[in-house]
C-alpha cells in the first residue's frame, strides 16, 4: 500500500506520541507499505519551528535525517500537484494539507491523517 503521511502523523510517529493509534503505527512500520512524506510537510515543520510554534531540539536537519532513516520517501511538489490544488474544492484552508491532498490524488496514495477536513476530499484516508 502507498501511504502519504499528514504532518501531524509524522510528528506523532517520530515522537512516539500516544495520540497515534497503534494500527496506524503498524501501517507505518510495515515493510509491505511504501511510505511517503511530502516536501510540503518538511517546509511546514520548518516554518513552525522558525515561528516557535514547534520545537524539535535537534533541529530540522536531524528531523529530515530521521525521516530518511525511518524509510520515508520524500515526495517533491510537481507542476501537476499545483494544477490539482487549483482544482480542489476549497474545503481546507491549510495550503500544506491541500498539497498533500493533491499529491494523494495524483498518485493514488492513502493519506494517514486525523484531520477530518482532509477526509471530505475524494481521497482515501486512513485513521
């Protein structure tokens, strides 16, 4: 199964947060699944860190290395993704989540997310 993680899902996974359901943790840890992280999530984390809204004591570089060490593939934003975003209904206001939705649609990925607004789009979500 091809999975793309929402930003909060990645952070909960890396931090061992109890808010992440065990079933989702197993999906992420399963070698049968291909796990993607949008470059938009890394961008979002970097912005939140610079604003002081998110603390990752070892810095963004360490976070990115943990992403790679955990077997995530970093998904670039393509021109097609931007076109897809422009065609999305304006359900969700968060531009990072809208990119993740477009990437999931364009690549037929399932999104691992707790965000109920994302599940209102015609994409497959798992939680």
